[in-house]
C-alpha cells in the first residue's frame, strides 16, 4: 500500500458519490496532463465503478495475486483514466504517478491497460475482447478453482457490435457462469458519432436475454439503482448477468455532456479547470471496498499419470495430429493444470483423446474461434496450462485475440491441424497456408512444426512448459515415424537427418515437406549427389548454427520446401536467420505454395504446388548446375 | 445449357419431392464416388433446396452474370454435394462431371464451392462467412443496384455459434435488408456431436428476432411448409428473414438418419446402394425454376469529378491517412463504382472524407471488422470497387475473411491506419505490428506502404484498378511531402531517393521509416559516408531490380528498418527477393520492433524500438566496420 493513511471502508452512498466525483476529476486531470486519453468515456462509467469498487468488488488490493479476489476487467480499455483513478482511490497508485506516468514513455500506466500492472488480468483496447477473456476466468472459477470469486467486466456500448461479445455471452450462458457480470456503459456515443442503438436499452436487453443472460437495466448515474443491481448480480446463480446502464458521455461536466466530437480527447487545461470546478474540485479520498469473503486456494487436484507416454515404432505411419492428441492425454495425467478446448473439431484435431480422459478439464467452445482463444487466455490468468485446438486455417479467425494474448503476456498453447495443401480433397478453404506467417509475427511467439509422432510428443511436452503464445502445426495424413523414443526436441533446435562431409546441397523441410526432402535426398543420392537434410521443427525460434554450418559445407546451396504460402513461413525464417548471420555465399531456392490450390489427394497437390520430392530434387539440381 | 432436353418448369410439390429425392441420391452418389464429402449434411437440406430452386429462386442458369438473377450462397459450404446436385438438376453440370469431377484434382467441383464455378458468388467452407458475404450482396441490391433480386443463403446450425453470424444479422436488420433470406438447416448434429441447441428452434428464433430478423420456423422436410415460408420470405419488406428449418441429418436413408458419427463421411459403395434403393433409385430430372421477373441492369450512376486530385506542396507535413481520405474522395468522383465502408473509426482513417462526399456509397459497419470485410466481398460480387478501412491492427480481427476473400477471387481494397509504434501514446493494443506479415501471406495479395501524401494518392488510385486483395498501410502522424505532384508509383516499383556511384551502404525503409532512413543518410553524409536510400513503397510485389542494383553498388551492405515485428514484413520481403535473385555478397542488418512496446510519443517509441535514424545510421556503421 503506497498511501500510509487509513482508508475509509464500509462506504455509504454519500461517500460513493464523493468517490465517483474523484474518479471523474482524476480521469480529467490525468488525461489532460498526458495530453491524450478518453476522459469522457471514463466519466460515463464513473458511477458504476465507484459503486462497484466501493461496495461490491471483493478484492485485496495489497494481494492482487490472491486466489480469493474478484476479477475486474475493463473490456472498454480506452477508459483507462477511470481504471487508473480507481487504483489511486484505493491507494495502490499515487497521484504523482497518475499525473506524470499516464501514457508516458517507459511508464506502466499505458494508454490501454496491460498486465504490466499487477491488478490487470488481461490487456484490452481491441474492443470486444475483455468479456470473452472474462468468460475464461469465470470458467476457471466455476469448474476448476471452484472458488466463489466473481468476474466483473466493464463493457462499452460500441463494442456490442463485435460478434465476439455474442460468442462470449453464448458460452457464458452455456456454461452457466453465474459468477460473471458484464456492466455495459451505454453512453450512446461511439468514436465518430452515435452508436447503432443509442439509448435503446431494450434493444440490447432483448439480445442479451436471447443469449441466455439475466439482464438488469439501470440509470447508470443513480447510485442506489446501481447498488441494487450489483447486489443482485453478485449473488451468482446459473446465469451470467448483463447490467445495462444508461449513461451520459462526459457526465459531470455540462459543457461536454452527451456532446459528439469528444471521444478520445483530453480537455485543454483551461477547460479542465472549469470541469474540476463544476465537479467540486480535487479530492483525495482513500477508500477500500470489501475484502474477499473467503481466503483459500483452489483444492489441489491430484495428477493421475494413468496414461503412459505414447511410443511409436520406427517406420509406423502416424498422423502428427493423432500423436498430439495422445501426447496431450499423457501430459494431462502428469499435470492437473493442463486444460484443453477446441472449436468443435476435436475428433479431427484429436484433442478428443484428452476430452475423453479428463472431461472435467475440457471445454467445448463449438465453432467460435475467438472465444476459443479468449477462454485459453482467461484460463491462463488463473495459472492453468491451456491447449486450444482447431484447424490451422481457422486460427486466422482469432488472430486479433492471439495478437492481444501476447500483449496480455498470456501463456497459451495453440495447436492447428490440417495444415497446407496436404489435406487434399477439402480444398483451399480448409488449408492452413498463412498460419506460420501469422503465428511467427506474434510478439514473443514460439512456432513448432514436427514431422513425426515422437517429435510431436516431445514438442507438446515442451509447449506445456513454455511461456507466451506457442503454436504447434500438425498434419492430416500419416507419415513414417523417423525418430527414436526419448529423443529430445528442444525449442530452438533443429535435426540433421542426412549428413556427410561431402554434402553439396542442403534440403530444409518441416512437417510433411521433411518427408519430401528425405525422398529427394534419396533421389539425388542415386545420382551421387550428397544432400544434407535438416528438419527445421522449430520454426521460431530458429537454430541458426545448424543452418550456417550446412550452408558452409554445401557452398551456400539451400533448398527450402514448405507447405505454406511463400511469405513469412519456413523460407522466411531460414532466409532471415542466414542473412542475419552474415553467411556468404548463399543461394536459396525456396519452394512454397504460390498458386491457389484446389482439391485432390495429398501427393497430387504437393506436386502441383511444386513442393514434392521431385521438385525439391529438381531445385537442388538447379542450384548445382 | 449442357443438357439438350427440355427442362420441366412450373414444378408442383409432387415434382419437387422427386427433385429432392434426386438431390439426395446425387449427393450420395457424388460423395461416394469421390470417397469423401458431406452427404448427410446435404440430405438434411435437400428439401429446402428443392423447393427453393424449383419454385422460388429466380435465376437464369444460362446467364449467371445477369444482373437480374437472385443469388444463392451456401454458407455451409461443406454441403457442396447438394449444391452440385442442384447444378446437375438444372442442367449446367453433367452427371458425368458430378461423378468424376467432385473433389478430384484439377476439377472445378471442389470440396467446398469456389467462384471457379460461374454460379458461385463467394468461396465458403470457413463457417459463418456466407451470410456476412450475402449481407454485402444484399447491400448492393438495395442501395446501389436498386434491383429487386433476392439473396438466399443456406446456413448450418453449427455455424450459428460464430460471432460473425450475429454481426451479419445485426447489419442486415440495421440496413433493412428485406432482400436477404437465411435458411438455417437445423439438423441438430455438428462435426463431433450435438450442437449447443439441438432442435431447440425457439432458442435460435429468440436470438434472430432480437437481432432484428423476421423468423419463420418450419419442418424442413414438409415441402408445403417450406414453400409457404419461402413465399413469405421472398416478398421483401424491411427485415431480413431467417427460416429455421428443423431437419434430420442424413434424411432419406434410415440407416444413418439422425445418427452421430456420420459427419463428413461418404457412404461406402455397398451402403450407398442400399441408400439409393431406399430413395427410389437414380433419377434424371431436368428442371428449371422461375426466371427473374425483370431484366434490366442497374441505372448507371454519373461520375461527378467534383473533387480535384489533392495536391501537396513539397515539405508540407501531411499524414498519409489524411491523404488517403482525400484521394478516395477524389477517386469517388471519377468512378461511381467506388464504395467505402469503415469500422466506426472513419474520422481516424479519414474515410469520412468520402462518406461526407458520397453518403449513398458509404456503409458504416460500426465495430464489426468481420462484417466490414464481408461487406466488401459481397459488394465486389456485384462489381463495385470497395475500400474498407480501420486501424491496421484491427484487420487481424478479420484475417479469416481476408484469407477467404482471396479464395473468392474478390477484388477488395483494405486500408489500415495507425500502423506501428509510431502511433504513440495509445500503446500496443492499437499498434499494427503484424499487418504486413498477415497481408503478405494472403494468396495473390498486394501490400503497399507509402511514406508521403502524393505517393499515397497515387497508390490509392492504383489500388482502385487492382484485382485481388490489396492493402494500403497508412501512418498516424504527419510527415513531409517528398514527391512531386504527378509522379507515378506503379505497384511493384520502388523509388531511389538518394543515390551516387560512391554509395557504400543501402538504407531501405517504407512509410515512417523511410523518413528515418533519409535522416540517417544525412547523418552518415556528415561523416562522408554515402548511403543509398530506397523507398520500398510496394512491399508486395517487390521490385527486385532496384534492390539488386543497390546491393551491387554498396557491396551487399543493406539496412532495412521497419515499424513492424521482424517476421514477415519489409525485411522478409527484401531478404526473400535478394536471396531469390542470387545476389552475393549480402550483409543485411534488419531493424524492426522486437520487444513489446508501451506508450510514449512517436520519436521515443521509434527510438526505443531501434528503428529511428540514429539506429539506422548505427546499423550502417556496423556493416561498414
């Protein structure tokens, strides 16, 4: 606790009114001092937050890590002045920090909240994500932690247009998350003008009710009404609660109340002064709301280790997606924190192996990939080890959530099956051909692409202990087991599968193309051309040393083949690593899926895309000519 | 017309029943012949399609390009056997093609429909996209074409879990699209088991009604009831219609009707034989439903050319986002087919310039980025020239739609503002740092990143005439105008801004980093180090010749600086192009945003990320040391 004064507790509504005024004043002061920010979007929700924080949120501000705390998520992350003003009011952020740190370089009170602050669960600011993330936290609370904390979310009215909000409410009611409360700050005005529904609370109410929520509509500036609504909302039950609060943007400063053109604008200093005057000037309240009503950690769950590590005889054809499923089932026995979820394709991704073994730790997300990722993020907030799976292609549906997960410093593991043209007859809509590029570009991410079952098992285990966003790409068809049981596959490593001192060309593949590289090496060997073959199973980070050594031996002649579009995938990883290393000479022949594929069987499509063994051998010959 | 027989027309319900049986039989035959596909998901919707195609869809099958045709979109694209069986029944696909082409390599009857077929508007197969795309077509019909064609969409019940479905219904009712009919095939079973709601049609009805649709619930195997529902639906009005049809998966073959475990499985030959027997065997009906009730093209809209081409004096500081808005307004006057839409940030992207000038050609999509892209795709189906804009970061919300737009061969133009750390105080949630990687990885895409106002204007014009998915990245802050009025910026080009025969290092930037490169070159010049500076405004396709020439002159010493994560962006484009060209030696120093940024002002953040002029000059010195 930064402040040494004794905080006021057991606040009555008169004190709450003072607190709300302080939150408004500090929202204005902090944003004006920063020269940017969203004071008006903070002022509309100040009464909601004052009542919540002063009388309902059960939170020990000195122990943000406590398992018993309620959670508070600002889905409307741009209202950060309000959130940070709350932090000042409860004494964990000083007025000095608020006035000199907000939105400043190197400071933690960023433009939108991130978990660099210990009281923030998830980064927000891309609208429509806080509520889905909160669903993940509430799932943990109800089904895993089995603790009676509540999850309170402040939503904006504009973000109700995001489909992800409805995915979230759908899953919240499906999973009977009575521990989840969404407070919607219906201030009528979006960034560039009125919202779709203005103050038509009934329009929102009909939708939220149809999606299974209990709805309470209130005047968002009537403290007693808010108090009553939060009381009702906080009692749990089997339904999520949506509180629709009719509010006024800029409430408290008559010059700008309900005015268009004031979104995301700090008040000029002189106008801020007039606003403070109208609001009764600066205050320096120090308050605390209720503490958690219990103080216990979740019951530890025993591991079971019922499933042995899967073993595959060399040469046996196994789909890596199948090996992933078996690995996850094995790991799930060892570590009870491992949880899994899937977008209604678990019998294709093989996450169903885990789901059948540990149904209490499996969450079916149906076909809602945004919520699939958000649930993983929310579960990681509660220190579970989530694995989320769907087809590689369909993670593109949730790219914004994956990007934000990295900013949230969430530890989530994503597994995409059915990658590339290898999938065959289903055609291009089902082919993940952008997934490596998309996942590599995520800040701090890990991207893995094993070629056989044992390496898949090893890498799935590595992922379980990996922080940040990690991604495993699996393959639809079965391919021969190449590696021995127990071989290690460190993240950031690579395997040299064929190697002599006389190698004249290097062939690099991963996943299905590794098998094509091996076949190409066989074909070249029959022509007495010695080819080095590298399994680049760790696409990010990539092991530069193995690449540099191979380039050195083989005169810089390198063929990279990937079942992916040419941009941003395996070829980029190799090119970037070798160029950064200063290796010279370099002659890279990069085979990738350059044209739009159609249907067919795997070998036809690999060949048509120019990434089959014959093309790899041909590319090597070109380099040697 | 492939078939020379006279088709049956004016079908009664008895003939419709025969047609439905044929559609089921052919769905089974085609998928069994292919050895894969979704017969059961086709059989559930066969009655819906028989009634629709036989009695309601107004379509001239010999003129799929006719402006007067209704549109038929299979949002549940996996029911392709049903769609292709319809094509056979109306005589535009032969039985031979159906039996030998479905899902085969090189054939057009792919696993999921794509516009390689002239009767298919958009590629589907990623669920929850057909209905949003249809909203775009219906917007064109009501507001631009002003023609009374209808847009009929077949949805699956599983895809109702996708948030994008609700974005679509929200916009359909907001824009009063009475010309849009969604038929939901509620067959109760998803891929791996029951859906969330099974046959609870009321649950869907409540949601669809809350989202503003007129809902009609029917027994999806009662032909008369379907007929009545389609009659009502087709009459227009101001509300979209949702027909909820209770159906049975695998309907017509008692062995598998309503059975789990039959999703996406072709019947084995012997079982298919039994199914055909139960369904009364093969048929060879040739039918045609009604033709369009009118035959006219949309009224041509006059261009206005009211706005002159924007001109910027050299040195004037202008944000490229602002120049984009002014360019779009200019182009909108020249070409009445240009339409624009935005995700509720048009005053930031500056698309509001167009919106104010041509309100009848602007569609506000509010904060629903998936629908934003889908609307553009649907409008491109009707040959409009859509520009869709939001923050660069938020296109990640719709990456699956962008990926699918490429498979749909849609011509859409995307403009993302607020790219990179340059945006400053708002922090990482608002910073597009993956957009170049994401957009480059899209099949056939174009990626542009201008550094000043005139190049932005020129490239916006280039985009208007560009096919496929094109993306323009704009910058938040104002930077000096470098180029003269009228200078050409061909897609696939690059500009050399500093060049002497004595250059010893090449500096490559685009957008904001181009200005940093120029400042770095100035700094190096003061040390008598001559640096070549390249404006790589066309990130994809990239102009290899300029890069190779620069590498040749400067001893392969190249610094690339980009306001983007290191993977898949400008640096990748340069590395891949130079390596593909065989240029040697090469020493690339690649500066990019490698750590998670926070808030700050632009120059602080550019410097902290190591992509400012000082770092670029330093990187050049390192290469020269």
